[in-house]
């Protein structure tokens, strides 16, 4: 592997490698990546993941009907000791960790994990359900997290949580909303409320998440491109800020191909990053290309705690290399799920 250098300048984290470079503002979340030249875009990171999705708890009392994990109130927690051992094996180009947790108070070690991330200049992010948040928790989340998303189930739980967080100064406060045929009417309703409900005055954006027909979501139905396009265009007309998970990126690119701001939107749109720039680690400490592929197609995962060389034993492990090649060949569109 070619040598690279990670440097810090105030809130900026910079990585310099002959074929892969980035600048990351740890305060604002601004991120820019380039290759050998500014005009070249690397297909993947040769020095390990930029982003990690780490599941630190499977305990969730919300019982969401479309949960691909099928989580319940009976689950497991990752200890801080295990988290630290995993974290310390990751190459130093890591920028952010998306923490997977159901109930906000499920894992008592969560705040230790956040603190350890910050001490090592990695930004923690989190998605919450909103129904258990209070003033004290909102204060702590705004202190440690770069971004917090509140899942939309019930208006009051979600909107009150958004207001608590934005009142604490957390600018990157978003709403997560699953898109499926069964939730489509509610998606439109949410766009209207984002424009008119005072509690959402400082909301950053509604982030629409694509359905994966897995777990409890097996009986839900994926939106057609036409339905997806209508939803996006409606949000544009209402002047409501929206975003999408990377799974939906290629679908979104179809919507904006004739838009006057196409160039800007394309620059801000990142298709599937799995094994290219991101990786998922479950509560047991096993690494998978992404959380949706856990247990799919015979993928068993690799125990991070049992490897000495993360880069060679996981990032460039043969099955992960094959998945990466398949994903890139497929235009970084999910090769496993119909999105």
C-alpha cells in the first residue's frame, strides 16, 4: 500500500495519498474527496473506510412494522470495552461513525463511546425514535453528535424531539422517514407539516430511506421510479429540504437529470458506499459490507476482534473485494436489493 498522511488543522481533517485524498470539516460536516488530481474521483478508499456503521444495541421497544432487523425489547448491547477494541483497529482515515441503537437509553456505555470518538477526532452520529428523549439527553446529544436523525413514527414524538435538539443548537437535526407504497401518503403529509409546524422551523432536512424487503419489512412494497419522482418533485415545489440514503441515490439521479440545479445535486449525491468508503459492524463485532447484507446470500461477516490487520484481513478480504468489484461494475447501485 502506498504511504498516506493524516493531518489536522483546527476543525479540519485532511488525508493525503497519491491516489486518494479528502478534506473533512469536523464541525460543519463538509466533506470533499478527490483522486490523483482534483478532476479524478477514486472508486474506493485504498486505506480503509471513511465511515463506519456500528450497531451498539439491538434493544428496541418501538416495534416498527418495517424494521429490517426485526428488533424487539429483548436484545444485546455492545460493551465499551468491545467498542474500544474495534475502534482501535480501524485505520486513522475514519471520519464518522453512525451508531445503530434502538432505544436511546438501551446501552449505558453509549456516552463513553461518543466521548472516545471525540477524543480521537471521529464524529459520532445517531438515529433515535424520539419518544424517550428529554432536555438532558438532548443536551448531551448536541454536545457529542455531529448529526442526529429522529425517526418519524408519531408526529408529536418526532417533532418535539426535533425542537429539543434544534433548541440546543444542533444544526444537523434531521427526520428519517421510510418510503414505501404503504407510507407514501404519510410522506406527503410530513412534507406539508415540515413547512408549517413551528416545531420544525430549524429542521435541517427530511431524509427519505429506501425500503429493504427484509425482516418485518418483507410485506411492504418498494416505490416505482414514477412514484419516487413525484414525491421528490412535490418536496421541491414546497421548498422543503430533503435528502436520501445512499441506497436511493441512483433513483434520485434519475429525477434530477433535467433539473436546472442538476450539477449541484449530482455533486452532493453519493451512491452506495459499502466496501468502497463504508463498512458495517454488528453488535457481535462482525463486519459486513452493510447492515442490510447481514445474513444475506450466505454472508457470515468477519469478526473484527479476531483480526490483527484490519486493512488486509477485512477491507481487502477476498469476499469484500468481490463485493466491491460487483458494486462498482453495477454503477454503485445495490446488487442485492430492489430499491
